[in-house]
C-alpha cells in the first residue's frame, strides 16, 4: 500500500507534458504560501508580534517545502523560464520571510514597548518588503505571459 502511495505521489510531483497542467501546478505551489502570508500579516495588524513570529516561521517552513516541490518538478520542454521564475520567486519570498519580516517583527516589538526611534527603520523595512514583492510578482507575471504566448500557439 505504501509503495503504491509513494509511486502516485512521485508521479504527481513530476510535470506533465501538458502546458496547462504544468502552469497550474507552478501557480498552485506559489499560491499555497498566501494563507501563511495572510495569517502573519493579520497578526501584525493586531500587534500580536509573538503570533506574527509563529506565523512567520510556519510560512518559512512552507516555503522550504514549496521550493523543494518546484525544484523536483521536471521542466516542461521549451519552458522559457516560468519554472525558473517561480523557483526564484519562492526563494525571494523565503528571504523576505527569514530576514525582512523577522526584522520587522523585532522592530514592531520594540516600537510597541515605547521605542519610537525605530520608526525610520520600520519604514525602510516595509519599503524593502514591498519592493521585493513587486519585483517578484513582476518577474513571475512576465514569465507567465511569455509562457502563455508560447504555448497558446500550440
């Protein structure tokens, strides 16, 4: 029974020669991180920084799984960069979760304790996070558009 499950699992981790299935799999992996991101941001908005840190760690763990899942996928023949953009995007998210959000949570905790001197650092960190998200999104959207144009002709 376990061997059959393992074979089914590994065959589902590979890619299909179907561009739609391949694209959907990559986008599903990307979107799996949204719930963790939303949970962490919700905790940040409520100023529950201990919960935000717990959610940040959970998101970071999910990112490790997502990166591994994408890296194990067989690249679709003639994929001109969608898989690479998704992999790079997930690694960018990992950097944001591991470094930038960790810094932001620490700074917000200090601010909550009355340290107003951290406000410029908070703004700089928020700007860095937003710029990183925009850059990652742009690269994935561009790769997705190129992928769609290439494979919609077939």
